[in-house]
C-alpha cells in the first residue's frame, strides 16, 4: 500500500429503495426489518414462474424535479438524478462554493446492468401499436447506460470524468472502486458514485425468469421469498432502486469541515472467467478479490468484524460466496458475522453493490 496516496472518505449517502428514500428513511427501514417484497402490480406477472419483486411505489418524479425534466428522463435516469442530489445534500457539498471541490474536480461514476431497458420496452410497444411517430423523441438519449450519469452531470454542472459501468450485479461496486482510484491518484478531489437500476418491466423481468434465476416458490408469501444462505432459498428477488455516495479526498473534506461516515480503504476486482450465470463453485476468484482488497487497504483478516455480503439468495451463489469469505479471511471466515439485506431491498442488479455499501 502506497504511503503517498490520498485517503478517501464517504461523506454523503443518497439511497432510493423500497424501504425508504434518503438516508434517514433508509436507515429507519433497515431498523424496522419489514420486507417490502410483494406480488408485482406494475404489470401482470401471471405468465411468469416468479411473480414477486421489491417495487418502489412512492417515488413521484415531479416531487423531485420539474415536470419537463421528468418527461425527458426515463425512471433509471430519474433515480440517478435524485440519488445524486440526495447524496450531495447529505454531504453538505456545494460544488464550487468556498472550501468545496471545484466542479471540474468532481467525477460521476454510476453503474447499471440494464440501463433504460424498461423504457425501451415501453417505447417498442408504442412503435408496434402506432408506428414510429408514436415513439418518444428522447428514446435514443434515454435508454443507453450512460444516460443517468450524463444527466446528473448536466443537472449539477459537474465537469470531471463521467464513467458508466455495466458489470452486471457488480456495476455499482465497480463504480465506487473506480471513483476511489481516481481520487487517490489526484485526478479528482471528489466523486458521486454508485448505481441505479429499474428492471421491472415484463421483458426485462421475464428474461431472468426464463433462465430460472428468480425465486418462484413463495409467490403466495412474498415477504419470505428472499432468504439468503437459507437451506430453502430458490433464487433472487428482483428489485428496483439506486444509491449514490459522495466520496471525497480526506484533505478536501477536512478543508470544508466535513465529517465522514466511513473511509473507503481498499478495492480489487477479479473475474471468474467461467460462466455467464453460474459462479465458480469453489468461490476462488471472489475470494481472491476480497483478499486483494484487504491487501490494498493494508488490513488483515483478523481486523474484519463484519461482512456485508452480496447474499443474493440463489442456490449456487450463496454457497460460492460463503466459500469465498473463508478463502479471503481464513480461520476468521468461520466466525465473522455475515449479513445480507436483499430481503429489504430486493436485488436491483447494478445498484445492489452500492446499496450494500450504504448500510
């Protein structure tokens, strides 16, 4: 670990989840521990084996942005815009103000597995019914994966690097890791980083149902469908949501009197190079990533007091993750507390790592 690189703090949190929007509401939802997972009513789920999800039913775009802006953005970008503003407000950071980072020294790193796929699906239906003239003119600008970070940058007049990551369920975590590296290196002084995902449309949802990735055995008791590491787990529960964090170089945060929630100390990434859906059963590469992150942080396994797991509730994934934890932490891996919160947020693929980092 280099002694010269900058330390990086988390100073702001902006979650949008089925248990709450904003830091206080989100934490209240975590403490309450009541699962919001229910039968889908966003569309008719009866053709599918799985019929449950973690919907966000109380998000009204016009409560957060002008109606014109809401019409121009699909829900994925709306989530990104609101989560970014929530995080900045929580951090008390006003780009360009005295003591704060300059707008050209702030980056945006936002991950999503599916981008605006739900909006594209909706517009395709309009095309089939009424032809090309019925398609929204903003379609091309609304559905690509970089739409959310680009629109957030425009709204905030933030002119540092903007990066959209599309690494499936790791997208949000990778975004945070890339932001960490840019701040450490001195490329920027602060970043808004995390993920956003809106996958609840028939085609997008059905794609995961077809490959039997989703829980389907508890459609009549939806609140119990997501059960990480439980012997009766049978697949993940889809959700929608977002979380963006404000990351700042310690020196920049101190200069404006900011207090940290936590320090981001280490990051590493590997690839199974194995299968598009199934993880390596031995957890080898996930364990190596965790071990390398500890090395990057200069932290030993004996110093880890808690693991916030991916804990997707899939039969193969949970086994591989449990093995990865033991590989990374050695003897400590058998006793360290491990938790997963997807029973409270569902699994919004590209946002899940960022939501886990928000806990």
